[in-house]
C-alpha cells in the first residue's frame, strides 16, 4: 500500500476543514486562538507519528531501505553488497641518463597524479630497467578503491617513492576498472535474481552466480557445446569478461567455483575468456571557433572508447550510434563527416563468445 504523506500545513488545514464542516456556525481558527493551538499541537503529534512510520518502513522493506539498512536486510538471506573495485593501469618510468646505471622498481613503490590526490602502487614486480634502456613499463593499482582511480592519460606524473635510476613517470593510457560499491538500486535488483534462482539450476541461476563475483562482469552461456565448438550433450561453456577483454586466471577460477555450486548434477562446465574483436574508427569533425580542437578530440576519443569498451560479451556495435556519441560530447561540434568503422559504414556484429574493443580512433578536426 502506498503511504500518503502530509506536511504540517496540510495536516492543520485538513483538521480545520473537518472541524468547521461539523459545526453550523463559523469557528474562530485565527492565529493565536485556543482551537487553532489545539489543532496545531495535534498536527505536530501526527507529523511525528508519520516520521516514525517512515522509519519503520525504511528498515523493514528492502524496496524502501537504504545504506546500512539495505545491507542488514539482504544479509539475513546470505547476500552482501558488492564492494568497490580498484582501478589499474600501466605507467612508464623513464631515466634521463639510462647509460649510467640500471634500476629496480620494487612492488609497493608509489606514483601519484600531478595534483597529488590519487596514489597508485606498483604490483606484479619487481621490475628492472637494464642499462642503456631508457624506460620500463610497470603495472600499478590504485591505493583506494572506487571511480576516483580512473584517471585520464598523462596525469600520473609524480614519483611518490624515490627510485634510483628513475627520473620521471607518465601514463600514456587512461586507467580503468575502478568502480564504486554496488548501489542500493543494483542491490535490490540482484536480490530479486537471488530469490528467483535459489532452487533452480538454470541459465538465470548461472548468470546470477557469475554476477555475484564482482561488478561489471558480462557473460554468454552456451549449452551442449565445448569451448572449441564441438557438440557435447550435458556440457555448458561459459564465456566471461570483466571489461578488459582478457579476464585474469584468478577471476576465471572464481567464476568456475561459483558456477560449480549451482550447476545441474551430471553436467560439466568450462569457463573461457572472450575472443576480442578490435575495431578502428576514423572520422572528421567540423567545430565552431568557440571550442578548442585538441580538447574536442580528447573528449570524443574518450566518449567512443568508454562506450565501446563497456559492451558486454556478444553485444554488437551499431555504426549509427557513433555519430550520436560524438554530437553528445560537445555542443561545439557542428558536423561529423567521413565516419568509418573498420573502414566501412556498417555495424560490427558481435558473436556469442566475442567482445568488441577499441584499437585506434583517428579524428581530424577543422573549423566549420
């Protein structure tokens, strides 16, 4: 039942109308009158009771619970909110005098953005820059989980840890993978899938098990076929992607373990990474003189890459969508011309086990 809420003024007005309607003569309800004071006091109590009722509703129904109340609600069923994910990327460490000495970059060394607000830690090392080699590329993870770690290219420029033989740091490519903790709305939606799949060994149950590993996972499920395409009754092949196109082995193992808990008895499961379909985009932009061409290039490049790299397993890429993304990026774009996707003016059709990812975006900007 939908609760009809009233504010203080509405409560007083409704009370006054009821009192006056029950009397044959005019009642004094002016400010300061005894009867009006009684009505206002009653309205204050009604407002307080309404607030208490709302508090009860927010804690006893998942549809109206938020934050910690929503967490407490789903935990009674063995569920929990998916945590924030950490952004990652690659930085280039460079020496001004590579011939003088080698350099070793240990795990745990830190680098920071130019404003000093975001820090990243070296992982997967130690790494070595040999003598006479000017630079070395290393993997880093954000020290704080969340979207704040998704920094743009050429913004990581400060060495947080002094490293002998290393003078500068930079990131040629934007960092990705950082996500905020699961929202209340997403948690509620996943809870519905959780309840609907408790006693089922269905495709929906497998999909839920995969989605509960971490955020932003997409998948495609093939029945009665192996990973190499061979027909095999009772076998289920699952293709997963975490947005990178190359999910790590630890993630594949975690998905396999989750699926094993809900798979039908007598079936076998294989988990594999998707086939990455790289696409190349070229286009020309006509802009007015109120905007900067370099800025527009960067904005359009980011918009196209973000959209395409977020496509899930098996999703196609519509050619007509690209021009719309360009126009939505900046109001100073007057026209999009000679737009080609892989050299053609046609869609790139995804397949069951593939994901589409950006290879290069070539943009030519001119004044309209």
